[in-house]
C-alpha cells in the first residue's frame, strides 16, 4: 500500500510463495504507540517520503499482506486446515506425473498438484497417482511420465544435458505443462528463453496462443471453459509478461500458450498462476486465476496431456 523508507528490517519464513511468519527483530509496537493516527492522510500512497507515521504505514502494509487484502472471516467461523492428501499406495500400471527439479524454486506450492491429482480418479475415472514424482531430467528417464510439470517464480537454468533430455522427451511426443507461479515475470522470461534454446529453428513457430476452440477449452476433455476470472492483481498491475495478459484481463477469457512438434501439441504454458488456485492459500499480489477456474483449467490441461 505504501513505500516506507528506512523501515526496520523484517525477517520472513516462507511456506510456498507466501511469507507465513514475519519477524521484526527491532520491534514495532513502540513506534506504533508514538505515531499519531490523527495526522492528515497523504493524498496518494505513491512517492511518500519518510515521516512520523511511517510505522503506521508499515503496519497497514503488513495487515494487507497478511489478509490478502480480503475481508476476514467471522471470528466464530470454522477454520479450514490445509493438509497434504494422504499418500496412497500406487496400484500397478498407475499413471504418474513428473515434476521437474531445477536450480530455482521448483516446488513453490507443494500442496497444489497433490490436491488436484486427488480429485482426478474420483471425478473423471483416471488412474493417476496422487503425488507428483520429483525428477532431475538427467537422473531419470523422463519418457516414463506422460506429463511433466515445470513451475517457479524466479529465473532458472538447465544444463546442456538437461536441455537435451527435455528436447528429446518432447520430440518423442512427451507433454510439458509449465506455469509462471503467481504470474512472475522472471520465470516467464526464463521459460520463453528455454523454449527458444530448445527449438531455435527460425522457420518453426514458437509458443503461440491456443485458439478458443482448442480441446482444452471446448469440453472434449474435462469441462467446457469459455470465461475465467482473474485475481485483482491481473487487473490492476502491469506485469509486462505478454499482450495476452492485457487481453485476458479485459475480456475474461482463458489464455494458454502452446508449442507443437510434428503436428502434436507438446507444451502448454500459462503466464498466469494456476497453482495459486489449487492449494487454498491466498497470496497477496498473485497474478493468477481465481480458484474455481484454476481447478477447471488445470484439470483440462492434465486430462489432455494424459490422453494425447
């Protein structure tokens, strides 16, 4: 809400992509007590210089971050405890999803995929294990996974051997689902660079927006998706990811980018966060789909990858 110059250093403990514990080693209560809440409010939150009420502004920032800028539930409302689904013993010949490990934050939302995979057998009769399998591209045969999942917030790199293994997997018809967690620009740039490195042929199309009648949207797999809702950050910020961002926030349509090899769609990429709607953890500032639509879109992507 406010820039606070000279604010005391805060330390955080992160769970996934949210700071769940915030520690103020120098304390804040004394500064809050000394501040004057009756002082005139600034005309706008941007461009503020240091002032006597910076402590209160920092407190407001903390409150907005902690609540996700949403109304708090009634104090007697039943609490929802977010738990990892119980790990099941995989039956023979069950399908498994591989989650690619990389040198960035490769697992920012540990609950997201297990919660999604838990529902697929019950709702769609798909025999899939309810745990993604963490893999290094050079340490295991990626070909044993019908779908690989790649996610993160920040920049990441693959070694030459890892890039070669991923390219071979895709050339043989493998399917990669990738997303920029919380819609972060750094991951978006790194992923687009990776795709360009894997397939540098200037005559071949790179990542292209999926058409509105693609099976992932049309209901050939999962459910029909015409419109989706986005988080407030998509509508109010300028993430500078892609022109598709601006279009989607304006008309509410789903936006996925894809890459074809030998006539087959082998990469589906979302520049918006999807996992943010799967694990039940609201994150302030996430550029993401709202939970119900994130679940529908993620389900359709997985069903398409598993069936193709």
